[in-house]
C-alpha cells in the first residue's frame, strides 16, 4: 500500500490544478476558431491508432505511427495562428509590459474625446471607418502596409481621412498613444465562422487584428451607421457614444486592463 504524506498530496494537487488550468486556457484559446475542427481530425487519427494497435492491424498501425512521427511539424504549421496568439498573450504579462501603453490620464481623456467625436460625426452621416488603437503588441507590420501620417490625433483629421472618395479613406487608421501612425492600412481578416454573415470586410478586419494582437478597433458601418468595438477577438455592436467612451477609457488605462478585458469583457463579448 502506498502512503502519501501532506507534502506529496499538496505537490500532486498543485500539479493537477496547473495541468487543468493549461488545458482550460488552450480550449478557450481555440474556441470559435478553425482549430476545433482540426483537433477533431487529430482525435480521429489517435483513435484509429489505438484501434489498430489493439486489433494488431500492422499496416494501418504503421501508417498511423508515421502520421505521429511527422505530426509535430504539421501541428506547428497548421496551428501557427493559434500558437502565435498564445505566445503573444503570454508576452503581454506585466513582466514583458511595454512602455508605449497610454498611461497619462490627460492623454487618455484627449484620445477618447477626439475618437468619440469623430466616430459620432461619421456615424450620423454613415461614413465608413475603421480605427485601430495599438496597446502592448506592436502593429508595425500593419502600419507598413499603409500611408504614413505620424500626426497628433484630432477628430478633424480622422474625419478627413475617412471622407469617401479620398486617397486614404479605404483601409484602417492605426494609432499609437495619441498619434495617428498611418492610414489606408491592410489588416488580416478573421476566419471565425461564428461571425454574423451580415458583417462585412471592415468588421472582419477589426476582429482579425484583435485576434492576432491586443489592439482594439472602432468600426463605423457605412450601411447602417452603427458603431462597434472589437477586442480580444470579440465585438460589441450598436454602441452609443457614452458606451464607446466607457470602453475606450477602461481599455486605455493599464491599471484597469484586468477589469476591462477580464470579467467585464467576458460578460459583454459577442460576435453579433
């Protein structure tokens, strides 16, 4: 009979809890992505391997063993977006926090006021817009796809950028702190199948960039004039000016990150 002392029980219990937490985070990471279907395929291969081993189906067992041999490389390639997102989320801990986040209250207030003022103006006139605000994950790869601006944010500048039939209106504006880095930027489109079919390219791009970074996006629909907010792969739609200002203020303050992107965002998140 094996006897365990208190220390062993504590160690094993901690080990089980940590493994459970890691598995839970992995499930949450891939939930709502194409990785779920890929995992089902992997489970079919594993079950086939077990069955072939049990019934001694030599040829089939050999084929499944070869699949496992090259499976590690295949998983890395297939799950590249999910792995990148997981590593970026790990790197967004306080230990690796960047100093480029907006920390000054006056700057936050000014950015919120200027963005909300421009968004309200464009929403009333149904002028399509997509504004991305960088947080800790750098967006230089996307900035380089657009036209450099490097101008201090103002509602007038944002409105002029998105006026229809102007050179910069098509694409996204990317901001860092209170500076507009570039306009007419190209963003990755989300491939999440749970996104409402009524949402167009602009909304999918907003969700897409929030899936590969911790940046947040503000979208104005040119069809309906509705204002939406995207972060962490989720979207809040049909927001009022006050609701948008509240979300921006919470997410631009590093000290409120755990609150805004945690419990509050968990209950408000939706794809439409």
